[in-house]
C-alpha cells in the first residue's frame, strides 16, 4: 500500500475510533434509542436516493435491520451511556471472536489453534476490563456491550446472504428499515425525547452529523475504495487501530482515566482480535460499524 492510501486508512480508523467519545457527548443529553433512530434516518435520507433497491434481498435486509439495526445498536448505545468510551471501544472488538466462532459452527469454517488461541486471549482481555471497579463504567454495561457484540456476530452470518449487494445499499436500506423500528422502541421505552432534543446543544446535533456523514458516508466511501485497490490481507489489519483511537478519544476528549486494567485488558483484547483478523480478514468487510 502506498503512503497516500495508508494515510487514508489510518484517517478512517481515527474517525471511527473517535466516534465512541463523540457519541457519548450526545448521550449525555439525549436518549440512546432516539439518537440511533435519528442517525439511521439521516443515513437513509442521504444514501437511499442514490442506490438501487435490491428487491431480491429485501427480506434479508429487513431481517438484518432487526438484528443489527434494532437489537445490536440498541444494546450498544444504551450501554455506551453507562460505560467509558475507551472501555467500550475495546470491549466491542469481542465481536470478531464471536463471528469467527459462529462461522465455524454454521459454515464449517476451520477454526485452527491460532484463531482459537486468539479468541481465548481476546475474551480474557474483556474479562479484565469487566472486572475492574471503574467509576465511569458499570460492570453490567460492559456485559451489555458483550451482548451487543454477540448480536453483531449473528448479523455477520446474515450478511452472508448479502455478499452480492453494494455496501452503500446495505447501509442505506438498513437505515431505512431500522429508523422506524428504533423510533417506536424509543417511544415505548424512553421518555422526554422531544424536550431532550429541544434542549440539546451543538454537541448532540454535531454527533448525529458526525455519525451519519463522517462515520458512514465519508469513511465507507474511502474504505470501499481501499478495498477495491488492495487485498483484504493488507487493508483489514488497519481495523486494529480503531480501539487504540477509541481509547485515545476517551482519554483526551472525555478525560477518562488510564488504568493498568485498561492497558492490560485492552492489549490482550487487541492482540487476540489481531490474530483472528490476520488469519481471517474477510469477516469484517461490509458490516456497518458499531460506531
């Protein structure tokens, strides 16, 4: 990979990683389900008019919108309200071992001792993070992030049916189908959404713009172009930088503490995930980011 493309890849990982801290700025002011509903609505508005509706895949997209759009993002962003951005950015990486495990079960994908070892190391790292008494991170919220990662792994299996669908079409119609589901869930489970958004300052509205325009549209435009020009074995290892930037964002933008548990647990998780990504990079190609 040339210097320009490598710099673009690092920039995408930086923007994806920082979104954990950016999202928490919004979650300090507005309910998480309403935030996700608005984010998906904006993404659908910006993408759907420009991508073809894959009519033969509507059923699969609708099912994915429930698993990934409604369940996963509800769990993830509800948890993010009660867990530090740095901890969340590391913990969510456990989705990669879960995805590899499900691929072995459903598609007879050979696991191998290296990826199995990577799973054990990554899970151990998350256990260290979850077991740390930390003022900004409730242990049950860390477990909710783990649950979100498990749901993401299930959605990864569903994505197998959509391998022939353009990534922007997936993001656009996922947003179109998921936004009303999240809006209904917000009405049923949350309160004071209208007042919260009326009182919200530029940070909350800026977070919506950041997540929809920067994280989804800009970053995926660059990422898909890199995937077209370079092999997945070259591009996918860059994704290991996301939790590093996530931790940096939490520390620098949110003033979150750096502890030995964070460093040791984070290092173990990233190393374990790294083994799996390097051995099996294709599992993360089109999946919409949790951030």
